[in-house]
């Protein structure tokens, strides 16, 4: 039995979901502490249909729980909870990957633990799928910095190259590490060896000529 057969469907399913999920921004706001965050509802609403389509579900396991009771700023009772969770993400054939994640929550009632668990689950999903916060390149409004580092290449351009490559290179039966190696090999060939396998994974090392060469390599050739 090959490694791909042992791995089952889980890796290919995760890659397919990563291709579809897109960015989820920090659209929720904590009014008391005045900061924005990516809410659990936004993550679940985006991810659940994709999980269902690809036959993925997660099973939680509580590894650690710590609770404390303190006082709020107004003098009331405040409950604090810290958890360490293990989430096993299963595919329909029983293959799985495991993500362990801490989470913390506070509440004046009985919801400190549910909040902590929800936060842990949200972070586990976001890190498993590497969900970006924004489609925009966060450095695009600092053109001098971006240009000095990488010849004007943006994160979006790099992402566009990867997405274009994914659409023409089936992921089924390949692990994430195998896909990364295949992508690095393809970039090396497309750019004439301009980027090493390590540099391929760091968009800041890319030049405009590298992007142009890769996109050109993806264009249909006459007679195809």
C-alpha cells in the first residue's frame, strides 16, 4: 500500500477546501476592549458548507481545563476558563488529521467554558485551512517597502500563481508536502532555476519576471 493510499481522502479534501474558502476578514468588534476580530459565526458560515461538500467533520476532545473566578471592573463576578482542545478532522473514508489548540474565555455567567472551546475550535479551523484575513496584500499601501523587498511583487500575485497552478494540477491522492514539492519543481522549471525550493515558498523572494514566467507557462500552447 502506498503512502497516498494510507493517507486516504483527508489531505486532498483539505486542499480542495483551501482553494475555495477564500479570505475571512476581521469584521467583528469587541466594543469593551476596542479591537476587531474574526468571529466564529463568520468562520462557521463560510466553512461548514465546504466541509459538508467534501465530507469533512471534526470531533472534539478536551485535554485540559482550568477555571478561575475573579472580579470585573464594575465589581461583579467574572468567570475565566482556559482549555486545551484536540480536534480530529475526519474524511468520509475514516482518514484524519489532528489539530491541538488552546482557548480562553471569560463570562459573568456560565458561558466561560463554551466561549473558550469556541475560540479554540475557530483557531483550529483557521490554522488548518490557513485562512487569510484579507484578499489585499497588507503591504500594498507601502509601495517603497514592497518594491525594495521583492521588485513590486504582491502577495495577491503570488496567490494568483498558486491558484492557477492548482487548477491545472489535480491534488487527488497527494499529501500537502507532495503538492508543495511538485509546485516548487514546476516553478523551478518555469523560471529557469531562478528560485530555489526554499525561495518558492517565500513570496518576498519573487520578482516580476518570475510571476510572468509562471503565468506564461500556464497559458495554453498552440496545438494543445
